[in-house]
C-alpha cells in the first residue's frame, strides 16, 4: 500500500536520504533522490550547496537539482517474488 502525499510546507523534508516520489511546481510527478546535504552527496555537481535538496541524473546534462518540490511520498516496497 502506498503512503499519502506529504506537503513540504506542513511536514518538512523526509528524515532519511533516499529515492522518493515527488511533485514539483510546473511538472508532473517524478522519482528523485533526497539528501540532507547536496554538497556532500555530489560535490562536483553541487559544490557549496550545503543544504537539503532533491536531485536526479540526466545522461545528457548530468546531475541536476529538482527545484520547487511541493510534495513527496515514500516509494512502495518492491514485490517479494518475481514471476
């Protein structure tokens, strides 16, 4: 069972680093990685970004930060058995 959307304005950021389902202003829903410190996660891409944030990787452009994320939700558990 999936969880419910959590508003960043109301609930803040997730407590753990990891992949989450996100919704950002002006875009559809996506999967992105949350980290408590962008600079520590990928210093070459986010040097000086000593703060929490959401990011992803694009094969053409490299790492990029998701801006204006308004809501997030944990991903569901993977299936126990693959058929």
